[in-house]
């Protein structure tokens, strides 16, 4: 945990982070039926800030104090939570919307499903394993989804959107899996 916190704090000190909300969040957030949200691995708060502008109250969880400091106090409806997501537990039935962008922790999958209120919306987009390992660099395979893994992990939800593709805007070798689903 300490090593992860140091790594991510350094990233946010260098200002090496996106500032615009994720495209998938902008495209699908309006399908949420209520206004409580959880932003998992919130980073610099780009998605949390966007959601508060749309009227959401957001719990924004991240391991990095530096990342959270970039947006803490900027809006009264954001509650920054500094926590290690390897040990953080998502409260059951609390959220109308849960976001998980560019982060993977399979331990949280059941908690994400259960953290949604009935009718709650999940927006999940993260890195997908590249055939042959191209583009993995120093990353561990645990941080990459296998093809169709995201879809199969959330089949108990009603899937509205699922897509796997290369992220041509960032890196031709970076592939993303995207899922939008509703808890019945």
C-alpha cells in the first residue's frame, strides 16, 4: 500500500494526469436514475467534478492524497476518501451510479454489483490485455482484463453497452474494455 501511495502521489505532483472527464462517463452518466455516485480510483477528480456539475453527490475514493488534494474542497458535494482499494469495502445498496475508469481490482467486482441500488448504473472502462503482451511494459498482467472478462463479470446486471477496442486517442497499443450496465 505504501509503495502504491508513493507512486501515485508522485504522478500527481508531476501533473501527469488527464483533466477532462472520461468520454464514456459523459456519454452515459445521464442514464443514472438518482444522484448518488461512487468514483473508484478517482485520481485527479476529473469524473467526480464533472458529476457534481451535473447534480451528483460523489464519494471519490483514491489512495493518493496528492490526487485527492487536486479537487478536495472544490465542491461541497464531493466527499474525498483516501483509502487503499485493496482493503476498502463498498457499502451495500448505496449508489445510483458507480464509476470505475482505468483501474482494475477484481476483488471489488462483487462489491460493485452490490453497491448499486436497484436500478443503479455501472460505468466501467479499463485496460484490456493486448495479444502478445505488446504495450504492457512494466505493468503486471493482473492490471489488464482478458477479452470478454468484464462482460462476463457483470452478467448479473442488465448490460446496456459493451465494447472492446484500441484506444487510438492515447496509444495504438492500448486497448480498452467498456461496460455500462444497470442493476435489476
